[in-house]
C-alpha cells in the first residue's frame, strides 16, 4: 500500500477541489501537510478535517505568486516539519476569454499564479530536496494548453507548466527529485467561470476531484519512478500525454513548393516517434545530420 509515513508535503490551492482532496489523501496515508489557500477559512477547514481523522497538518494563507510568497510558504513548512518531501503545485486561476479580449490585469494575474508561482515554489524547495537526495514535485497543467479558443491567458500558462516540468525533471533526476505534471479533469471552482452551463453539469456528474487526487498521490509517492511526464486524469481515466514527431520529409534542396507538394507526407503520423525530452528531438535530427 502506498504511504507517506514520515514525509512532509506542501499542497497549494488546497482549500477546495483537487487541492483539498490531494491534501486529504496524502494526510490519510501518513504525510504531514501544509495546506495553502488564501481564501478566508478554507485552509483551516481542511486542516480541521485532517486532524479530526488523526492526521497532521497546518494552514497557510499566503497567495501563490511572487518569489517572496514562495519563500514564505516553504519556510513555514520547514519550520513546522523540518523538511519538505513533496510539493503539489495545484493553485490556479482562470479568466476565460477569446484571445485578445482578456485584460492586461487578468493576464498578469493569471501568469503570476499559474506559472510564476509554481516556478518560484519549485526554486524554494529545490535546495532542501537536493540536500536530502529526494523529492517529488507535481505540477498542474491543463488540456487547455492544447487550445480551446476561450482560455485567454490560462492556456499559455498551462503550456508553460509543461516546459517547466520537463526541464526541471532533467535537472532533478541526478538528485532523486522527480517532477511530473497532470492535466486534470475535475469539477472545481474554476468551472464557475466557464460559459457553457451544460459542460459544467457534465463535469459535476462524471469528474469528482477525489479521482484526480488518486493519480496525484501515486505521482508524489516513492513508488513513482518516472519523471518529466504529463498525465491526463479525471473520472477514473488516466492517460500519458506526450509530444509526437512524424517521420516527415527531408530534401537537401528544399523549396516552398517542395513543402507544399509533400505536405500530406509531412503531416502523416504513421511511423513517428514519441518525444519525451529535447534529447529525443536531437536524436531524430542527428539521424539525418550526423555529427
């Protein structure tokens, strides 16, 4: 049975939804949890639930964003627990809008919470995890990274999380630090901003947050040995999400007309390859251009 006995975790945005369920399952399986959420009373309510069930947790209300906020959150966890083994970057905000129709203020806020905040928190926990030779970091991306037409600034922040996850995973692997990400599907407060009411109801029926938390618990456990991977998860369905490169076309005398005339072959997916990291892409290039 997967457990977290003796480990300490930070879960951001843990006052409700996926964050709450993740904090609860980690605590139920032995972790000491810092429950971070700026909403008045939200974090403490979750802490009270954890303690009532016999777990250990503390509430922390600093809004995720700037580097100083990250340092404060992490220092509170270290002061209370001595070390940090797990970081779950769950906090996020959304202001749905077609591209070009979102405000400057919304764009800056979304980038601060969804991308700069996780980056800063990872930097803040990194030295301690390196020193202990162990760490599990789980970031929250979204299928919106693939484009929806109404995500506004939300989509690029979630794309940025993919790059952050994959790059940090390579740096962390020699130090025992694994970094993965999820693209969750769950009925959360973020959906309150979604303009499609039927879509929101469908999510409520099929995608309880606790089922995402089950995936999160595995990915933050010592049982998980992969790093730099992205998983979609929701409603009990878990899938690996990856980049894929087609065989393409090579022509040492390439012209715009060649691209036009071979475009179907360029786009054909048969016989392609999965790209897990930049080295895979480089290996593909080196096949055609040996060094």
